[in-house]
């Protein structure tokens, strides 16, 4: 079976009818790799690439809204530093032209660059069903475990929303400059009220927040002492593993390095604006 709906209502009806028997196909940049390896044998496909408006990006009431099919190439043009930089670090141009934000979230990879940036932005995920309607899930509650999310088998990720006024920073360590899978990544977002969210990628079963490090910054500001303490807390909160890309010890150390670097960058930029 191969379904190619032309509007979202048709896609949702097909998803509700067939559920896990069909795999949703946006850009296919993750699924086709698994298919080529023989790791997937779906009964059918639900191709979302022809749905009108499903790749749109808009700003509404102070929020940026990404449709589920928004590609990394388009997201890379946004004036949101962490998300744009994360998007442009995904694969090569061909992958970025096809890969979608919904696919990045649904795959739930610990190294999901878009997911890590959205975690720092405090995004909400819109999940839709033909009969039950739409529900929104804060990204903090979207990732449940390794490769497991709050997305039901008969739902689609239809939109992602976040505040347009969040200031962000991003840094990623990988093995090479292009087609680069994260060894460690870090995104930090500062809300309008000054509170921060620190997100780490590739150091846990899914993209994670360093909440104790956040608390240090929220209470102590960006003093040298608070930055050093926040970096130390991030290292403690990380849950890395050894694999062929890096050791757990290296990943843990880099969590502290990246948190320290981005907090110092934020402090220096704030000082420059005052000067």
C-alpha cells in the first residue's frame, strides 16, 4: 500500500484507519536508511510530502509555528540562532532539503539536533488525530525513553510552536564538518523573563535538559562562579554511554565545556549591548 494524500484531513483519516500498519514518510532521510538495511518491513507507506501547506513556517501572536513537514533547509533561515544552526548542521544539502522537523522529533534520536534545539526553546508539539482532534504536548513530556515518544501510532505531528522572543545559543561537536552526527550538542534558551533552559544532545537516551544547571544560572546569574557551577552540574546530569563515536567520559567532559562556553558567550554579548 502506498498512500499519497493531498490534504491534512485525508492524511489524518488514513493514519487513523491504518495506524502502525503504515509508516509515515516525510523526507525519508531516516526511514529509507533503515529500509535499505532491511530493518523495516512496513505493510504500507503514508507519504506526507504532497500535502498543501505542510511545509509552511509562520509567525502568529508572538510564536513561530513550524508545520510538521517544514524542512531543515527552511528552518535554517529562521532568526533563531540555536534552531537555525542546528538545522544547518544536519546532514548535507540534499538531506536538509528533504528532512523534516516532524521526522526528527518522531525518530527521537539522542543525537537529534532539531529536537535538542527545540528543547531549549521550550517548544510544544501538536499531535493530531482524525476523530480525537488535536492535543499539544510540551516537548519536556514528548520524549519518553530511547526511541519512544508520546506520539500515538494513529496520530501525526502536525505543528511545532515556540516563543519568537527566546534568545538562544548552540554548539555541536562531531567527527567532521559535513553530514555530521553529534557526539555532544548543547542548546541554551533564555526566555523574556531571564530564565534559561539548557538542553543536551547525545548524552542520554533522548535529548535532555540539565535542570540543575539551569537552576544555578537562574539563581546566580552569569557570574564566573555560577557559570563554573552550572558547567559542573551539567556534567553530573549527563547520562552518556561509550560508543564508536566517543567515550562516555569524553562526552561528560564536553557537556561542561559547551555549557561553560555558551554561558560565557551570553554574558559577553549582554555586556556588549550595555557598553
